[in-house]
């Protein structure tokens, strides 16, 4: 069970409209984010999110969890139009990578026009390879971006023999259940009381760790930072938690209690909570490591199996009459309202006991 703690405090009114305050995509897994005003939803995540990853010479994915790979965080992506104008739009034609570890003019530009989270893209000009992906049995089919990109990535990160590889038309990967959370995958096509079984289609995923979307709550970060300051620790920013969707006007940790939500007409199941690891302990600017915020989270957010949670994973609901392969993409914008369609009553009671004291119906 979660550890008991003082009640969380917030200035937000529970009757306030819950709104999207930030949207992030991470074109290259484990590298820096692009904050966007509008993001296109697909079954396996936002368009252009976690489409590529850095692998070592053995095809093993590289992660800043390994201290030798921390410089990945300083690889900064930018999407551009076909005229070369930087837009930050998820509809960019090229991906430009740069890093503070190299000269300002030392950048690499990648043709990104055929790289999306959709099926049927044509990457025939690239070499097909197999590589490991996070928590995925066996290896997955990816497309290698070539020697020039690999050479730049090696200079930028210091990872010997590394390469950049990404999603192609033959890519297939599904959500990964965290056995320490004990939360089955919701079916994307069955009623809300159902979970996936051997007879229901698996839920698609990009190269993201466990699920195609991650949602966090500004009030939860504020409460965490209050507790850290009380312990004479430095507060952290939301970059530590790498969310896709950040919302405002939920009460602290109330995201735990959600079961089904809707944003701009797109519905999501709120699935397993996100157990946090050493990635959160790395300062994104200095790359220095401490034991925070994990030590503070352990004081009041630790559940069974040592899970210290911050944020919740989402999987998209496939509209009635559609399939995962034919599902119409949607758009989510900063400022959109988030509607709560259904609560998980067991989680809601747990949240109320620990953080609210009561739930206002």
C-alpha cells in the first residue's frame, strides 16, 4: 500500500475546468522534447513521438539510465518545413538535431517526411535492421538512418559505434505491462469493465517504454516540490518526468483516480501508473545526478514492489465501428478541456484516503 502522509494542498478549485497546459513530443527516445501547441493522436502515440532511438553497435537501445549515455538528454530535436523554416509542428518534413556538446553549426538534418506513427510509410531507401526496444521480448524491426547520422550521433553523445534507428512500415510493438504495477491492459475496443484478453487485439505502441501516452498533473508537481523544499531539497521541473500531456486544475495526485477521459473529442483509458526510475534524478541542464526526487517520492508515493509513481499511462479508445488500423487520427491543443468520463472507484478511494480526506461529489 501507499505510505500515509500529510494531506496535499493546492490552490485549485475542484470545480475548475481541467485544461491541457502543455504538449510534448520526443522524436528520438531519451533525447530532449519538443513542446508543441497542437499534437496529432494516433493509436501508437502522438505523431512523431518516440519514432526513433539510439542503439549501440550491438543493437541495444541506449538510455541515460546508464551514466555513459547521459549526453542523450542534450540532443535537441527541431522539426522543420520543406522550406527549412523551423515550426515546431508535428507535420514537419525534416528533423534537425543539435547539441550543446558540439559547435552551434554542427547539426544533422534528417529527411523525416516518411517517418510517422502511421502504418504503410515508405522507408525503402533505408536499411532494415533488428534491434532491442525497452522491455520488449526479442528484437523489433527498425530502419537505420545511415552512416552520416550515426557519425554525428557518436560525436554528440560519446557513445562508441552508436546509430540512429527508427520506425518503418514493418514495425510492430505493443504496450508493455509493468508486472510490479499489477494493472491489466484495458481493451481499446470493449466496454469499460473489460480488460484485454487473448482474444482482443493488442494495444499498439511506439518506442515509448510502456504505453503510447503519458499524462502528468501540474498540481502533483507543485505538491512534490513543496515536500522537497520542506526537506531542504531543490525542486525539480516537469522535464524530469517526460510527459506527453500535462494538465492543470486537477487536485494533487488526482490523476491516479481517473479511468476514462476525453480531450478534444479523443477518448483515452487511463491505464497503469508510471513507476519512476533513475532517469528522474538527472538534471536536464547540468546532467548531474542526485537521489531526488525519488527519495521524496518514496516518503509518500511508494506502493507495492517499490513503485514510486508520478503520472499515468494512457491508451486510446477506438471509436465504435472503427478498428485500431482504421481509427481516425485526432488533434489535441494546448488549452483544450479534459473531461473526466469515468473514475476508477478503487483508486479514487485510495486517493481520497491519502490526499483528500473526502471526495466532493
